[in-house]
C-alpha cells in the first residue's frame, strides 16, 4: 500500500514556497490564489496557466501576484492577454515601465512549456478533464510536489502516472483524498482495513431512477453543498465523480477495490474515513471549503494555520450516513468494474463521461443517459484492457470512447432519452 510521505523533499518547515498554478482562472485555481493571497509570507506565484477564455481575469492575477510567465492553451490568445495586461495595469494606475509584463506562452504545448521552463516547489494541476495528463507527467518529471486537483489525469493515465511519480510526490487536492491522507497518518499501512469515501448524494439523493427522467442541466448544476465548475457538478449529481474518486483512491493509496467503500453523508462535513484492523475508524471533519485541501496541497506535510473555518459545536448538530443507492446511481459500481478491469478502462470510463456530459449540458441528451452511455462504452471496450505503454495509447483509448459515446447518444437506442 502507498501512503503519502514527505520523501520528495519540500522546503523546510515554514519556508516560503513557489507555486505554479495550472487552471488559474477556474474554480480550483481562483481558490488556490485566495490561499496564496491570504498567506503572502508563505507563497510566491511562479507562473499561471489557463485556457484563454478569460484573459481579463488572467491578466489581473498575473499583475496582482507579479507573475513572470503565463501560458494559455488557445494559440490566438497572445494579443488578447497582452491587451488585457495593459488594460489591467491602467486600472491599477501603473505607469508604463512601472510593472513587469509577464512572458506569454500560447498554443497547445504552452502549458507543458511553462512547466518545463519554470522552477517551482509546488505545481498545482487544476486543469479540467483528461487533457491534464500531459501536464501531470511533465510536472512529475520536474521533481516538484504535484498538488493534484485534476483527478482525471491520474485515472486516465494510471500506470504512466504511477511509474513517473516518486514516493510522496503526489498530494491530492480532492477533499476526500486529502481527508484520507490525513487519516492514514493514524496507523501503519498494514493496519488499514478499508477506506471509506463519503458522498453528499448530490441534488437528487433519495429519488428513484424514474424520478430522474426530466432532469435538466440547470437542475443538475444546483449542488447542495459545494460550489464547483459545471463538469464536476454534473459528475457529482450523477455520482460519476464518486466513481472517479474510487479509482483515484485505489491508485493513490494502493488499497484493493473491494476494501474501498462509498457511503452517503449529506452534510459534507466528514470528508472521508479510514477503518483500521483493530476496529478504530478515523474521520476527517471540516465545513465544506476547498481552501482547506488546497492549503494542505500547497504545504504538505505541514498545516497552514487558519486555512479555513473549523467545525464548531455551540449549537446542536447531527451528521448522518446512509448506504449508496446503487440501483439509481450505478456509476460507482461501474467505476469499480472499470478499475478492476484495469488497462485503459478507467480512461474509457472517464472519456465517455466527459463526452456524454458535454452533450447533456447543451440539452442534447437526458441525465440518465450519461451513465447509460458510459456503461455501454465500457462494456464494448475489451480491446482497451491492456496496460498503456505511453500517452498515445491512452489518447487512442479516449478517442475511441468519445467517438463511441457520440454514436450511442445519436441513436435512439443509445441516447437514454425518456
């Protein structure tokens, strides 16, 4: 079993750390910069990377944190970002020459070029989706600590990422896996009986499958406890996100799939638990706030004082737990099957989901068709059971899964429309 340990040497306790933020204009990136902003004595920002859809926000971040370099994936974004930088400088009443204009990299390889050319103590990968795989592998190659918010890159590239990572180099920023890391400090690897991932249950907890028939994208985006990007929010509503986290937990901690349990905890206060062989169970509890796992991702194995509010017990409160309804929400057991199957099946699961979610968000298919489509794609993916030897094989599996998902959604039998 692999448990997080500080074998990749971080700066000495309390020393200032340089951070490279990938996906800086997204939900994870902006909250990570909130942590940096509140702790400027602990962090500097070495660089920022974003897709390029919000050049104004990227420019504001670059000037606020005096960033030497930024990267945008959209090749045509250089002019937009440069103009946004000058506009932001005028808003801040900077005189020409009174601020540093960052180097701007643009294009499909810009993010990995930024990683390769920008030394940093910690690289936060907050890129959305499996396109984060290449940045994850390049980040690991630098030897920096990888604060991983992009679970899809680990899931899609499983064996490749595991081979590339040094012991303790990956620190998960998912709240559930951050919780597991903290709880695992309470015992040796051979004392762990099982991992327990908690799920809020999403906005449709308690409904039957028949009651999900008319769900719209707007309904599914109304998460009861977390504020996240649209894809992650839809994944949470379908429980696909918990399926991805199940695979991630296996890959991060080496616990067999049959010893990883998912339970529903609507309050989202207990973020995960570890049960030990002597009957003890350790839980990590805190109000739902991504700044806590982000702060731990940036400072691990240290804690950052005041990173987020703590639980209080002045008022009566109750925390409840219930079994997952696998009949209405089969995504978790499907993920378990894909994980046990191994090879590129987790990549197929993830890619088919990304394609189905993209269509659902445009109103092109029903909510229940998302997992129905993933199921059929995984069932047909026998040729992708072999362990990938390189990124090209992972991408080929994903391309096949996306194409097959589109075909299934486009036909009445595969669309899952009700």
